[in-house]
């Protein structure tokens, strides 16, 4: 029991003395009236007045006072009241004791609450309910149920308030069903508050069928009943049933409120159904809830999730009193719609409007910088955080780690990560993915091992990042090691991991193993089919890629533009012209998809590789409304390879009209002129490149060794091991020439 301080009431200022001397009963009546109105400060002031007039207290005085201390979070004052209870000899009063149990329970002092309960000689339902509620608030649902059973064993019948106290801590469906049975057996099925709570907990336990059965059995329903069931269906994503309940509400003359509309809009946002969203928006306007801040933000989020940025912007601009929630919703919604640049503009407007961003706002703004690869803006936001002394939560710190990593500044990313007090799975995944995607597989694997020693169990996202890194640099050995980890830690079946394994083995040239991984998958989606088809295609096995595509079509899943591009590319790499043209034709005719620029460019490449350059140029002229420099580059290479000088000259002129800003195109033009023996054209190409201030990037290559990538540039000696490498290459070159000389001598003798 905590030490009591009886002097705290001296700090309360008494009110002006009334002309008529009040009695204990009148003071108690005033205290009860003020407490029922929620005027807790005036409750305590009235008690101070009672003390200054030397009006004696009785057992009816203290329960309301303790309730006021609980509501106002005044622990010390409550302890002082407890001291007066003891001094006045009211410790055995069951109502005062129950109030003290509730008081200590509110402040998390379960031990003191239990001591109060244990001192009671006789206990009715009030203290039993109080101690049960104490354990429930403390998160000890098991003990709360044991106390409930003990109460019933001792012959004390629960009240509806007792069951309500237990309900707030229920997490399992079986416990809820037991309480529901108790409510029926004790005759509480007519208590609307209790039944509404049971209904609400059914939805939270994701037992929507039981919730619906209870709802239909209710003799009386209020707006809370409707909203509880609608919220349950919203959580399950059943928009159709919500709309039917919405119509039924109106027929039964129950007007929806802002919570009803909020649940409905949230469910529609989850389904991304713009048609339903507009319909409900109209109902909200007719009901007059469109100006409610919560409903307005829900509509904003709904339109953003449906991809309708224009409608979202209209709602956002019409809101003249934007709070941090609406600003953050707009920024994160734009980010999710791949409008990171617009998200940062809105963030800037938010700062200019003097609305202080939350950590969620900062996290979204940093994610936008990461998406754009904008290091300067990212560091500017980081500087804002430091200048204003903001304490970032873990998600915002994770965004900071990701921002630096995606901008290629791994040192800063790792520094932020190391300084984080608490790290979650996302933190580890962010820093590991940062190193993996920037080609530093060795450091990524080192962090992966550190993660396991914490211990922090890696998840599917962790291994997918590592497998993608292995695939990008062809690190087959490390990829097999990660695959082994996946098997040993039972991270399969997981469609993300399985697809990443197929991709890794494909890109490392292990097509048989990739196919085995594909066949071992418990299910396939568009991405996994695309991955295996692209794997065969890039290795020149177009016939197998087409066979896999045929199997995919038999699943009944509609193809998208990505898988169609993979099939076209496979045909191009294998010279399957007829098949490729047939597939291109099917894009619009069979699947109703408008071919993108990439599909059309792939057909040009397909025809060029097959030597049908004139046909490729005709296709280009008929299918590209605007000149496209990349496709013209494909045609120019084909003209040079096939010695088609006339067409090559035409393509060169079209490229020059576009005045490209990439030096590579001028190099390509120079080579093309050289192949045509047009040396004036070669000089002109170099001159134009220099006049534009363009420089060709040097050729480069890399090798991977033990997870580390070493890059080599043409005519560069910046590598720290340059001298040793040159020396070794010189020795190898001399040795190879000697071997060649000996081979020639042997050949001459024979």
C-alpha cells in the first residue's frame, strides 16, 4: 500500500461560504449531482468547502470523490482520501472499498486493489465486479475469469456490469461464447448495453456469423447495434452486405451516423470500388455528414485508394480546416499512387500552413524521397526533424533508413540504423535490402547473420531481398546458401520466396533448378508465371517459354501487359517471328489490352533480329504516332548489321531531328556512318556530341567474389588493386603468348 498524504487538500481553494449552513446530506447530494454531470473538478472543490465548514463526512461521501480522482488522474489526492476513509472508520463499507479497488486498478496497482479486496469480510457483487475489472484492465484475462468463477462458486450472482467488465478483456471466441451463455442464463439478454458489447466482441473475434445471429435475435436495436455489425462486415471486406444493411437501416427508421458512413467508406476503400464510393459519397452529402472531419478524411482515403486523384484533391482543397490527419492521408495516398513528387509538394504546403507534421507524416515524406531517389530533399527533411527536436517512432526511423539506402548513401543508412534504440523486423529488412540492392551482398549477408544472433527471426521479405541481390549479380553460391536457409527455417510455401528462388536460379543460368522450384510451388500467380517464362526467354529457349505460356493460359487467369511482354521478348531472342506476331495480335483482339510502347518496340526488335528490317521500319511507321529514339536505335543497329545503307540513312536523319541528349546515340551514329564509309558523317556525329557537352560513359564490367562486387572501367586506374591486377594480367598475357608460340612451333613441325 502506498504512503498517504493528508495535506494535499490544503492546495484546493474553497468556494465562497453560503449563507445557510449546509448539512452532510446536502453536500453529498451536490457531490452526486456534479459527478453525474462529469464535473469532477467541482466535485473536489465542493468537498474542500465541506471540510472548511467542518461538515462531517459519511460513507456516501467518498465513492464519488474517488471516482473524480480516478477520472482526473489524481493519484496522490486519491491516496489522501483513502487515508481519511481509514481515519473515519469507513474501511469496511463495501461501496467505498469497491471504489478504492477501481481507483487502484485505474493506476495499475493490482496489488493494492487485491489487498483492499482481501480485507473485506463480506463481499457482494459490487467489490467482486471491481476486482474482476481490475484484472481485466491489467491484461490478466485468465485471472479475471478465475475470480468470476470463484464469485459464482461462493453464491454471488453477477450483474450485467460484471459481464461487461469481463468482456473488455476477451480475446478468444470460446470465452466470449461462455459469457454469452451466462448473459442468457442470468436473464440479461434484454440489457442493450451488454448485448451490444457481446455483438461488438463477436466482430472483433472475426466471428461475423455469430454476430449476425445475435443481431437478428435482438428485440431492441440502437445505432450502436447497427454500427457494430457494419464494422464487422467492413473488417471482413464484405461491402455488399454492408450496403444491404445500410438500406435496411433506413427502412427500419434508424438514421446512419458518421461512424456508419466511416465504416462503409473504409470498406469500399479496401475493395477500391470507385462506383460504390461515388454512390456512398452522394448519400453522405444528402445526410449532411460531408463536413465532418472524420468522414471527409475517410472519403479522401477512399478516392486515393481507388486511384482517383482528382476527386481526392477536390475534397482536400475544399477542406478549409485541415488537420495533421488529413494532410498525412493526402501525402501517403499520393505516394501510394506513384505521385511522390506531388506528395512532397503537399508536404511543403503543410509546413507553410504551420501545421506540425506527425511522425507518420515524416515517414510518408521520407518514403516519397526514397521513391524519387532524392537525397537532397531527404536530408532536408531529416534536418527539419533534428532542428525541431522531433522524436521519431520506429516506422519513421525505418523510412529514414530506407531513404538513405535507396539514394545510395549506405553509410548514412547504416548510421541511422545503428543509432536506433529499438529495431523491429522492418528495420532489419530495410538496412539489409539497402545493401543488397546496392550490390553489397557481402555486407547484406553479414547483417543477416547479425540479425539471427539478436535473435530476430528473418522473414520472407528478408530472404527475398537477398535472393534478388544474388540474382542481380549472378551469385549462385550465395543464392544456394539462402535457399538452404529457407528450407531449414520453413519459410516455404510462400509465393514471394518461391518466385524469388525461380528468378534467382533463372538469372544464374540454372534453368533446370528454376523449373523444379516453380513446379514445387503450391500455387502460381501472374508474377511467378512471368518469372519462369522470362527466364527461359532471356536464355534463348523461346520454345519452352511458349510452352509455359500455353500452360499459363490453361489456368484461366487473364494475362497482363508484363507477362505478354515477357513472351514477346522470348520470341524475339529465339527468332520466333510468326509466333511473336501472333501473340502481339492477340494482345488487343483476345485480351482487350492496348499494346504499350514496350510491346511495339519488342515487335520491331523481333523483326530486326530476323533480318526483316524493312518490315520492322514499316511496323514502326504504322504503330508509333511520335518518333521514339530507342526504337530508332534498334532499327539503326539492324541497318548497319544487314548492310541496308539506304534505310540506314533514313533512320539516321530521323534520329538527328530528335537531337538526343544521350552520348550513346551519337557514338551509334558514328559507327553507322563508318559502316557506310561516310566519314564526313562520322566527324559530324562526334562534333555534335562535343557541341552539346556530352561524354560517352566508359565501358565497364564487374566480377563478384564472396558477395563483393568489383567494378572495372575502360582506361580507368582508380581501382585500389590496379597495379596488382595489371601485373597479373601482364604475366598471364606473356604466358599465353608463349603457349601460343609453342603451339605454333608444334604445328609447323607436324
